[in-house]
């Protein structure tokens, strides 16, 4: 009996050793690396262009006394412009971004200006403007920012040569001038990593802006003597623009596709 038990024990030990030797080692699997969260904090530059419309409430005043001679008339126009700028954003939690920026616009947004009493008219051009402001944005997605903005703005309006209603030179012009004002607006900015194309740091933004400039009284100036003649025209200015710009962010870190 003892011999049988010893034989069975020996067989069991040999079988267990063979089974353990046949077991292959577990393969090592590296845990996937989570993609980094998008970070909007940092500096950026941009450039682009767009179009705009202009509206102006105008009335004629007596040059010597400043007494209004007509009631307000709404005049308007349209045109195009280019823009360049820079800014800094700060992402202060997972969904909100705040920033400061400055930009300049240059181009040709034209608006009508006229003196109905003397029946003379002309076209005044918004040649360039600048803006300094702040913006507050909400992340629709990690790489898509919707925002509102606002701030201070200045503009330069070019000189205007006035014509008669028949199309002849009236011999009178309005000098160019600078005006200050404020603006509000908003837009959407998104990363260009779309359709399988990798563009680290490159973004596109589309923005609407409405700018209001203080009223200005312009003397009608004789072309020969360069002295005031006739009446004066008092007008404010309201410009609405839509632009699309290419943006480069210097420290854009994500989100990216993780490699395993």
C-alpha cells in the first residue's frame, strides 16, 4: 500500500511541474497615455480681412453760430478692410477663457456725406482704425471657443471732395479727421486640426464687431483759399464689420491624438 501511495505522489509531482513549465509568461501591455487637455493660455497673433457697412446721422449747422439748420438725416455706405493684431488669453478653468488684445484695421469703408441746403454731396472714407479691448469666452469644445468682446477704438476718416448733384466739382471739401469711440462684438475661434490635417497652433476666427464714434463738426472748406465757406456738417459714425482671420498660438498644447 505504501508503495502505491509513493508512486501516485511521484506521478502527481511530475505532472504539476510539466504543467507549470508549459505556461507562457503574460505579455506586458503598456497603459494608454491620456491625451493632454487643451490649454488656451498664452500669446497669439492674427491677420485677416472682411467687409463692413457704415451709418451716420448728419445735420447741417451754421458755421459761425453753430445753430442747426436741418434735422438729422441717416446716410450710409459699405466697403472692405484688412486687419492684424495680437493678444493674450488666460484659461482660468475647464470651460472659461479671458483675454486682452489690440488690433488695427485698414481699407476703404465709404459713406455718403452731404449738405442738402447747398445741394452738394461727397463720399467720406474710413481709412484706418485701431482697437484695444478685452474678451470673455466659453469653450464649446476643447478646441472651439465662442466669445464676446468690447473696448476702446479710434478711427481716421479721410478728406472729402464735395460735388454738385449734377456731378460737377463744387469747389468745396471737408478735411480729414480722427475720432475716438468704443466697440462691442463677438465671434468663434477654432483649431484647424480638421479633416485629418494636423496644424498645431493654427486657428481660424470669425468675428462680428460694432463700433461707435463720437460726433464731429466739419467745416466746408474752399478749395482755392483753404478757408471755411458756407455751412458746416455735424455727423457721428457707426460701423459694423465681419472679418475672418488666421490665428497662430505660440503655446498651443492640445488636444492631440494619443500614441500607444
